[in-house]
C-alpha cells in the first residue's frame, strides 16, 4: 500500500510498496492512457463510431470476466467504449481498445510496455490489456506514480470516464432489427458514491492478486492518491469491503494529518548580464515552491531565496541562477531552482567594449 500527495508526489504512507503483484483490472488504466494518447496524437477520434471486432465480443471473453457486453450488430463511439472500459471494467472493451489502437493484443501489449518504460516505471510489465492475466505486474509505488502522471496529463478524464454508473447497449447502439436489453452497471469503486471528494480511479480482482484499488480524492485544493494491492477477505469482512475500507483510511489519514503549503519568500530580482545584448534577465521559480507537511509542522516551515546578482553572457533560457530553499526547523526539505526566463546573447562590439572597460 502507498499514499502520495498528487502535486508534489510526497509519500505520506507506504507498506511493502515495492512488492510485485498482478494489478488485475487496474491494468485498464494503462489501456485508457494509451487510448487517450492516441486521441491526443490525432490517431483516434473520440466521437468516431466503431463496430466491435468479433474476438472482442463479450461471448468470447474468459469465464467470470467483467464485461460491458459488446456483441454483434452493435456500434458505439470511442468515448462510449472508454467509459465501458472504466465504469464496467469491461474486458471486452479492453480488447476492442487494443484492436483500435494497435491492431492486435500482442502489438498493444508491446505499446503498453514501451509506454510505462518511457514514463519511468521499470517494474511494470503487461501481456494483455484487461488485467485478467496474472503475468501483468506492477507495484503499489509505481502504480501510484503512474496515476499521478495520468491525472496531470489527462485531468479531464476524471469527469469524462470515471462515472458512478453506465448503461450499455442502448437502442441507439443496435443495428436495424437487432434487440438487446440495456444493462445498467454501477462502478465497483464504491468510494465514488460515499467518500467526499473521490473522483477515481479503478478497482480490480483476480485470484492470483486478491483485491486491488487505486483511489484519488481532492479536498481544499489537495489531491491524495492511495493504492492498495493484494487485499483478501477476513472472517468478518469481504475482500471488496476491506479493500474499500483500506482506501478510505489511507485517504482520510492524508487529509486529516497533512497540509499543503506554499511559503512566501522575497521576490527574485532581475540578474545583471555583462557583455550581453540585454543588460539584465528576469528569473522565476521553475515551479511554485510547495511542500506537504504534517499539520503540527506547518508553523515551522520557512522559505529563503538565494540568487545570482550578475552573470556573464551568454545566458540560456532555463539556466539556473538561484534557488528557493524550504526548511523545516532549519533543515532543508525542498529546493526549487530559479531559472532565466529568456535567452540573452553576447553583445555586439560596442556594448562589449563598454562592458569590458567598466569595473565588474
């Protein structure tokens, strides 16, 4: 299990967070990420109509599969397919997404592994897109940071696809003369229903892993991400109940005991540039200095600024010319570089002569 604050990535709790466990249907979040990447790259149209391929029909999925109930004589939009992938946790939807993005399941699995490697998650490995295989592998730590990356890259996906319920197929999804009873399914993520601020993400189960959950919630501008893997039933509580309870406890632990601070510090001054086409360059923090600390430590947080006053040209945009250091009880806990906002090239002959003649 692991709990992190989403903006800073600060780990607030961890227990066996690097143990390798099959993610089960948590796999589908990687499948969704690749579909959204294809949409972003213009390779997939979210409003396009698709006809499910025969090997992705519900009737061809392994026994006990979770399904959105794709079948013959149906048509649906890519957005509907992605909603069924997440809300219904449809294995059939996962295989259809693999077909749309890569043509085959093996080709899509290759893309999955390339993508998580690109994002910096070496322990993750996938052989198929639904999570039904125990050969898919993750750790709680890597999955939590994948969720963080996913939310930062596709923030609109939370309200687009992570819904409480979804009904499919509707009459509009059926061909002429075809009939099918609409099936309304509720998300297995019960926190979406009763945990204040919860807006995702995914649950999963296979025998080899037990019950898994990745949950996120936001309160007062602070987002928490909790991942719990390998939950098993006890004599007094079922696996799904215990999984949800663990996620609630982790999220509440974060919200109740930690605060996010953006400490104030003196405004950085422009840095003088000798022998440059401009006499100075503005500097600013690479990102807004932010820390997450225990509530009891908040009053002991301070931020100090140190910066260069003069530099010699050339200056490149992004050059580090100082830093904001955040301390807790005098001990440094974070450092944010101050970087040049623009490039300053070397001066021409006249300015060069003036600058080199002046006392530095």
